[in-house]
């Protein structure tokens, strides 16, 4: 790899990938998809900036770079640069991959990625997207997509487990965390991005119950999976779950549109100061939590 600092290299690859998903992919991929896949992909692209909106693309790139996506990019790039020749591939598990954006991103870096989801329509689009990118960019690492529930898809050891917007839906979350800890290699990490509650950024210690609503998700082919719907977890709930299941917190931040603020700061801040730190009265977007086995 080039003799370039890991952070610089990661940001370069990251920026190129984000630009491709906004400017190029929406115009070249849809013709390859089924009607169902096109509609699912259309809903995804509707959340992106317009291809001519340079300011919007820069803002999207910065927001993702300042959160858990940027952290994982820097971590993976640094580990790949440090690997001796002939070492085992760096393995990443995307535990709830959706239509595959993050799995493709990590694969583009050169990691070996195993991505899973319970929805076959998501996986179908993810496979087409990954194959499309591999055809266009020959430097893509191996990415495999498979159908599995969050707590039951681990078969091999891995270096990083990625879970975006999924912890509050795992049923039960404790079992999932135990499985992750069992399969992480020495030095491995769990990276979580989860939505904040409406009261994010204020002291939430009074709210301690997870209060899940357990349901069964039945997909179009008739397979059923356990699922939980619960309010987004608070900082204390996430820290408590991780601590009880053998993890230590490496980093815990509340990610706002403009910046990431350590949770250790927010826990002791009065609401007016939190709003000042955020530069707005709107609630934060989500939490970024990095943990490793204790």
C-alpha cells in the first residue's frame, strides 16, 4: 500500500466511495435490479444529496466521517497497513447489513467482509450492488452476503463486528453480545451506531428499563425470526449491557450533525450547555460506541 498516513488514506477512499454512491451508482445500477429491488434502491437514493449538490455531498461525507463509520474506516485502514505479508485477512462482520453500503465500503478497503440480514429483498439488492462495484473497481475485497438473524450468524472469528441501528432490535441483546465477544479475535472491536432517544443529550439515568415489544418477523418466503421493538437505548443502558456481557468501553460519543461529543461530557452537562455544545436545540442523531472484550 502507498506510504501515506492511515487516516489520510482512509478519508481518501471514503470520500471517493461516498461520491460514487451519490453521483454514479444511482444512474448505472437500477437497470440491473428487479422491480422490487429498484423500488428499494430508489427509497435509499431519495435520502442522498442530489448529484449536483456539492455542499450536500461534503456535508454527508463529514457527518459520516465524524461518527462510527469514520472510526471503523480509520481502524480498518490502520490494521491493514500494519499487517505483515502473508497474515490472515482482516475479517469484518456486518451484523445487520441492509442493502450493503457499509459492507461494500469495508470491502473496498481490502477487508474480508461477511454481511448478514434477515430480509431477502435487502440481500438481493446488496449482492447486485457489491457485484456492480467489484466489476467497476477490481481492488474490492471479498464480500459475502447471507441470510441470518443477528445472534445466529457467526461461524468464524473476526476482527471487527459492525452493528448500525440494530442493537435496540436484537432479541435478546445480551445473547448477541455474548456471541460477539466469543468470536472476536484478540484486539478486536465491536462498533455500534444506534439512534438516540428524543431526550438525547440530557441526563437519562432515570430511564433504566429496556421495555421491549417482542414480535416475530416473517419474510416473504415464510421464514420467521425473533425481533424486538423497543425505544432507542440510552447511554446507561448501552454501557450496562456491554459491561454485563464482558466488554469495556473504548469510546462512547453522542454524534450530532456538526460534531461528536464524548458521552462522559454529556452525562454531567445541564441541558442548556448541551444545546450550546450542539449549536442547536435539536436532539442528537445517534450514539457511536466502540467496545472490546474486557
